[in-house]
């Protein structure tokens, strides 16, 4: 390690005085102007991580669904997964180190993790379309090169595409070709093969309007469209030619505000979807004849996917273990439908994609989607081998196995991927002959409400049971239990935010009025028992 070079280059990427950031599920995120030192230091850390794992590591510059003036960075581990938790701690420690302590922190990490500093390191980078991303990406490269790391800059990529590239590179090309063309070809080939297997030959159901959040998803869909134009017609809105990234558009906006994206006009019953800024989330929606918006979020996507996979497994005749992983935010109706109607086991984890991904890996086939639309399906190696063998058969079992083999290829198993998920959904709708309205009618969501309460210190709230029960402060869970008893089909929980001093409140009940009332009353209990600051929660919605 060239200590003198690190010190010299670090001085060009000085840390603003008093700034403290924490590496979370989304990596680091804040105002772009405060991130230069973080980017340089994550370049350094990526090299150490690559040397430690003897693998290619990814660095993605993005702030996903955050406003355009923000930015962020996250590291991607060898199989396209989130950074290991122990290294998240290293990231936080390195990011917050004072200038004079950087060398000591780097040395401590190297010694604690037994990093062979003579080992080669290789880093791949990607970035979104934010005005700040190119310059910040260069700061990462500065950190990589000062420690002697080699790198390949993919430039503009969606976040899931970079996860895919890392996975491909570290599996010797077995998962796919680590190029944009390889990504497009793999997904489009699987999609077109599935479309060919559909019993209906008409194309009236094969068009969708896509809100791209003025982000990277628009750019990448335009590149990819020619690969599957025979099977699906796309009309892109908020494509980055005008309008700000994530402003009044995108998956997060549609899900949170339950409103149509700005700049998108739709006719009744037209099938539409929204990506978020870095294209790792997707939600569907349509308007009925009365102009009412119907949102089809991650819960209904998980239901469509898992029920279709279960049907295929029955046709194939294989008793494989399939599980759906949700968080406490999943609508109670979706959980009941999966368990009671589809007879699919459902498991709940803490909020955060890494928790869902790890749980999904425990099954032969694990399906996970957060309610916000981030998710995918994972297939064990044994399942992939078995399905490939069965797909050689020339009977009905073989036909179902071929379908399943193409579904496996169509999913991005490294990360939730809006483009991949959209193609999976469109293929399933065609294969099952379903309209978006029929999909929506599988079950009716329970009305729900999400609120947040400002507190002096979010750490006063601690939870258990996958964040569904509050342990501290004393008396809070008992108060929530008493409030829930007042309403039919009711459920409520609270959890501390991972990024700011607020407590997030979720409530659902048999009517919107009751869900709103329960959310307000729980918020009041949090305010009183957890040290609320500022305005007391308001009851008007």
C-alpha cells in the first residue's frame, strides 16, 4: 500500500467538517455536493474488498428514487449481492474518519480481515444519469487507482445491470455475458421464447406504457427495445428529455402518493408501469372508467409470480420447495391470499432488500418483493439443473419445464430489476391470458396508511419479530395492541427509520377511514412515549 500516495490523493477529496454518514441498505446517500470524499474512500474500500474476496467488486453511483440533487454510492459483492454487513461497518468507519486517521483505518481493516495486499483487485463501475454522477464516479476511480486496483467503467447503467455484470464476471460467464449486449440478449431471448409458448396468437394484450422517472431506465429500455419489439410494444414517458429525475413521477411517487405520474396521460384500463430512478423498482397501475387509479404494487407482483411458478411446478411434477418472502409492510390481504388460497408458505423478514434476498436463498425457489416494487425470484443450482434436464422431454411435462427454464433466464437473480421484472410480468399475463384488471382482482388490498413521527433520537425505538413488535420504549407495544383491538381486520407496527430521526408508522384496517384513524392514534402514542419533537401528529388526511 503506497501510504504517501493515499495521503496525497485523499487531500484532494477532503471530508467536510462535522459531516457523519452511515452505510445502510442503500449504501451512502445525501446531497451530491457532500459526497466527493465518500466516493474516493469507497474506491479505496472496494479495492480492499476485491483483494479480500479475490473477486470482482462493483461500485454503483446512484441515489435511486431520491431527488436529482442527491447522490449516493453502494458496493456490490461477488455474486451481485449487497455488501457483507461486517464490511458495511468498515465503510461507515472509513467514511467518517478524519483526514489524519485514514491510513490507520485502512490498515485496521486490512489486518482485521486478513487482506492480502499483494493480491490483484478488479472493480467495475456504473452510474445513473444525475448531473453529479460522472464527476463522483471519477472520484471512485481515483480511490481505486491509488491503491493499484484495475477497473472497468461501464458508464451509464441501471443499478441491477451492474449487479448482473458483477455476477457474470465472478461466475466465469456461466450466468451470462458481462456486457450490455449480453444482458439484452439473455433477457430478450427468454422473453421471446415464452411469448412463443402462449396459446393466444393475438397481440392486443402486448403493449404497455412505461413511466421511466426521467432516469437511466429510459435510456436502457430504448437500447433494449429492438431486441423484443416483435413481442411487446412499449410507449415511454418521463424519458429524461425534459423534466427532473424522480420529480412527480417514478415508482416511489406513484406508490407513496397513489397518483398518476406527471406527464403521462392514459385511457381507461390501459396497462401502465413505473420504474424508479435507477430502475430497480417497478409498480403497475391502471385507471378504471371512472378515472380511479388502481395500484398494483410489489405484493401483487409477488402473488402473480409465485402462483404462476407453483402452477408450472405442478405441471412439471416436481415437489420443490417454494417460498415467498415479505416484510411487515406487505398488505395483510396478500399474505392471506398466498397462504390460504395459493397454499404458498410466506415468511417475514426485517425491512431491507438484503434481508429478503438472504431468506429467499434458503428455498429451492424463493420469491421476494417489497411492497415498494423491489424484488426478484431466486432459483437454486439444483433446481436449474433439474429443470434443464426436464426441458429436453417432448411431452407436456417438457413443455412446462421449457417455460420454467425461460422464466429462470428472464429473472435477474442478482437483484431486483425493473426491466427484467416487467418482462416477466408481461410474459405471465400473456401466458395466462390475464388482463391487468383480472390480475388486480386476485384479491383486494386492505386500506392502509403510512405516517412518520419526528423524534429526538430514533434509537429509543427497538423492535423484534421482523420489526412487527416494539420492544422499547416501555408501554408502546401495549398501547399499539389496545388501539388495534378497536378496529376490524386491523394491524399496526412502528419502526425507526434507517436514515433519519423519524419513526415510521404503518396501519391497516377494514376501511380507509379506520386505517387513517389507527395510524393517527398510533402516531400520537409514539409522539408521547418516544420523545416526539415538533408538531404533534395531525388527524387530517
